[in-house]
C-alpha cells in the first residue's frame, strides 16, 4: 500500500523531512508507552519503553552553527542548493532537530494515554504521524514474531472513510541506518524508513540525500531512489473497514532501489499507465520490483462478510468501542525457527472472544486465516495477478519475521487512491473487467466519492486513533485470564502426552466421542477466557469441557510429523506431583494412562489438523452467516 503519510508530512510549514545529522537546538524527549511480554506459564510482564517520531515529520535545517535555514523550502518544495550541493554532502550539511513533549503533543498531535498513545489526524499544518517503538534511546525494538502472537487495544471510533490507523512491521535496521553514508542521527531521530511500496518521497536513503530527479508529482515530491523492505500489515483500519496483509520482498532488510532502469527494482509504474493488472501491460512495472506490493490481504468485507466489522451493535466487531486485536503467526513445526504457514486473527470485545469472519466468496475454499492456499484461491477468484506466490508466499514473509522487524504506529490519509483499496472499491477504471458486483472489487461500505484528503483535513481534523496495551508472547498468552494470572504448572519437555488436574477446554480431537482423552495439542486450552467457566467453553468457544484436564494427542508416525505444521505446537504441561510417600502409585497410574492414550503409528488425516477451531463465533455472527 502507498505510505502517503510520508508526503503528508511535507505540508508542515516547518518543512518536515528525513535528515542525517542530529540538531543541537531542541532536545529529543521520546514519549513513553507500556509494552508487555507474555508466556503461557508466567503470564505477562510489563515494562515502560518509548516511541520516536519518524524523521519525515521533523524540522530539517542547515547544520552549520547558528544557521537555521530549511534544507527544503518553497512551493513546490525544493532542495536549497546552497546547502545541498550533492547527495552525500547534503547529508552532512542538514540537521534534524529533536522534539520535546510539548512539540509531540501540540505540533504533531501525539499524546500519551494510560498504557498507550493517541494520534490526532491534523494539528495546524501537520497531517498524520508515524512512530516507532524503541528498545533504548538509540535503537528500535526488533520483534521476532514466528510462533508468537501480537496483541494491542485500539479505538478507531472517530476514523472516517479515507483515514487509516495502521499498526505494522517493517524490516528496518535497528539503528536506523546510523553510520551509513553521512547518517549521524539514527534511530533516536526516526531515520531509516522503508516498506514494501518502496517509497520515493524519503529525503535521505542510505545516508545520502534523494536529490536526483527530485520533483513534484500528483501525490507530493518524489526523488529518483526508493527504499524497499518487507512489510507485515497487522492492522489497517477506520471505523468502516479493516485488513491485515503480508508483503514479502526478495531482498533482506532495506534496499535502495531505482525505478527508471531496466531492472526496475522499485517496481515503479508511470502515473499515466492504466493497464496494470492485465496480462499484457508493457508500461506496468509493479510486478517487476523486489517487493510484493499487492500482498495477500484478509479483509472481511472483501471476502464476503459485510456484517462482521463496522460501527454499531449490529456488527460482530463494533468499532464504536475499543477492541483488542490478536494476530498469531503459526509455524510448520510449532517452533520459533519453523516456516510461517498461517496467520490467524481473533478479537476480544466486552469480555468476549470473537473469532475471525469466515471466507464466503472463494469458490471451493473455506477458512478464516491467511495461508498460501487461501492467497492463491483469492488471487484466482478475484482475477488479480499472483505476485504473492512469485515472491515466496508465507515462507518468504516468515524469513523477515525470523530476522526481526520494527513496529510502526501511524495515522494517515491517501492522496493517491483516497484509501479506496481499504474501505471502498477498486479498480474503478476497468468497469467491464471489474464491475462493482465482481467478488473482491468492493473492499468496504464507503462510497467511491469518499476519502478525499482535502475534505478529511477540513471536516475531520480532530479524528484520532488510540493504541494501547501492546503485548507479544506465546500463542494464546496475551489475552483473557492467561495474560493476567501466571500459571503454576510446569512445561513438559518429554514430547509425551500429559494429564492435567485443572479444568481445560478441548476444541478439536482425534476421537470426537472422547475428546478429553484425545485432544489435539494445538486445540487444548488450559488458560484464557474459554476455561474460566464451563459455559464459555461449550458456548462461544465451541469446545468440550474437561473438568479433570486433557490428554494431549500426539502421533510419531511420519504422516503426523508432516501434518503437525498446522498445530500450534506448544508443549503440554505436567502437574506437579507432591508428597514422596505417594510417588510410586501415581507414577504407575500415569504410565498406564500414557500407554493407553499414546497412539501407535496411526495415520493422521491432515484435514483434521487444518480445520480445527480454537474459538467459535458469537451467536449473532453464526446466525447472520446462516442467512
């Protein structure tokens, strides 16, 4: 997707820009935010960290002592050639100033809330914002999300059609490119941005100014070079529509790309090219670049459920109220080093766990998550070019998640498409091939006349988004009771089934007639909302209540090892056996139970491994889907 927020920052009268030297005029005071790490055994541990504003929004000026002329100024904005004689010298001649608490709040609309941050859409001449989470004062926090889940609370109740409150990860360098070329500012000042759209509006890339071919376009100033890297869009949303999307790249980490070359590593397409998406389109470079710009998205509205997400009580996820968003990254072998095979989504609102909407308009395919199979089926059904598979699919996205990615929190509008790719309909210039009635064309309920930035900035300047309670941890550890109360049970390291003495909930089993004694390991829930009471388990969670615990189902046959990539792969937990006087008898009983329950080279039907559901939809959603 286009990161138009970069261009928006240019509108600031301070002449915001990405710079490479650290200014001495204003100190940098990073706003605080709470972050938690969670495990299923120990619960969640919170720490206070900070955020920093992207360099694109900051004051850029002459770095010489007592010189404060803007390095870029005028209408349209141009580089001051008295300061910037060439690309490398410009990076050494321009300084990027810090922001204090007052500047964050009053100039850019960034303010703290309990456990989180609020971003206001328009403050004076400043539009939107983009911030990164910090590990320390000079380093971005790097997240490695394979075999993990990422959770946060969000309030998009005031975000109109055309606005986008986005939470995503990009494969930036942890130090912001500090030391590259003449970059002496680094992550502290928000340098080093890249994403899968390979943006050209960055003023500095790899420690050099983007001077060459700097010109004004329909969406703002652009330079010759772009900056590409993999991008995982966790959340792009307003109150009308939402999507989560993978964008893998052939390159590892940031790549300074060029568009108007034979290689076209940026994947650039001329503004007047109208045939992109067709089999034959000589002018379209979109699919020649290193990154999957289209990506593979999960948008409930686009995938056929128009009543799942929206503002008001008639929707399963009601955007008039805050909601907890949980995204899970499942691997082929249930470890941190396995291949990414599935991305799952669930929501928590008003104390209820809400399963993601079911796909309703891909003929011959059912599901509720992103998998390679789902993405291929979507591209085919929607008549879209499949660059997702060409760029390596989920496995390629997983390689970036394994290397580590930086968290981005932002709010923006879209000069290029009015955000129609998220909440309205696109493409609109090929009505014969893509009529509004064709599956996949409509992305949300917003009209095709909505989303114009100049109208949004005039009519809705006070729109805002709040992000809070950001967590990362083991699968099913960041929400519900699991995130609040540490577990006292100990992990099993034997790879054998275990017996639990506490109640559990089983949502899928090898033997449906006796689920408590044959529950798949990934479907056995020992903590969380589903095990708070029997009604939760058998109602919304659609499981079987096991008051004496669950015997996990494993299979050591080759078929099971091949199929277990769809399981969550977390080790089960053994109860602590107390009292030496009773050690022998319990040991014999446990051995006998294991002998009965342990499967012996039984072939596993992979369909069971693929379709089990941890959580069921609320009654209202199930009722609507039957219509």
